[in-house]
C-alpha cells in the first residue's frame, strides 16, 4: 500500500484501490493466523491533498500493519512523477510524514504488545549492537527480539516475549 487514496494510487499507476487492498489483507489474515504484514508508504506524491493524506491515515489505521517503511516523496530526475504538477511543499510533506510515523508507531506497539506472554520461535542473528551480552534474533514475522544468551548465529530458540516496544520485542 503506497497510499490510501485511490486517486493517488491511480496517479502512481498502481493496479489496485484501497478497498481491494484491505479486502485482500483481510483474506490473507484469515488464511494465515498471526500473519505479520509490512508495507511501503510514500507521503507527498505530486497532487496529494490533505484529503488524500487523510485517506492514507484511515487505511493505515484499518490495515494495522506490523510495520511500515515510510518515505517522503522526492522528485527523481527522468521520472514521470518528477514532471507532474502539484509538487507538494517540503514542509507539508514533513508534517504529514510525522503524523503517519506517529500513527504507525502506535499501531506497531499495539501489535507487538499482543505478543507479550507468547512463546516464539526466533532465529539468532548475533550479538546486539548495543549490548554484546544480549542476542538479536527475529521471529518468523521478521520482528527483532532481544534475548539473553550466547547462542551462535543461525540457532533457533524458543523465546518467551516479556516486553514490547514499537520496533522490537524482548
């Protein structure tokens, strides 16, 4: 989902609309319980209005992504979008971006909190960059988990999730 606005999705030449996206996401979650979903979202595509952006926030709230890679649109020379009318002012893009990141961080935290108390199979990546006494591992849904131990990278562990943050589990 790169935008929640059908008008902007059409301008981006995407072959779907927000309702179709949400219905497919709902179907996928029915078929795969506890499915972890991430997306890329672009804020400030040429012609994006406050109403278009409000649709993006609404769809993000409905989709409840585990995480989102959010980007501020910037014109790339030689692309069709760089030549479009309605380039959005940088300050407007930055303000919208901040609102989107705030919403997604809250959703990510809530989704991660749902995992507290569960036992998750995690794959050890190696020592944490911040604390070598802690390992960084990943769940099957690609969520980072900080776990005590000294197991080798590539080792699978059963980890009880005790705490959650927006971007990782412990």
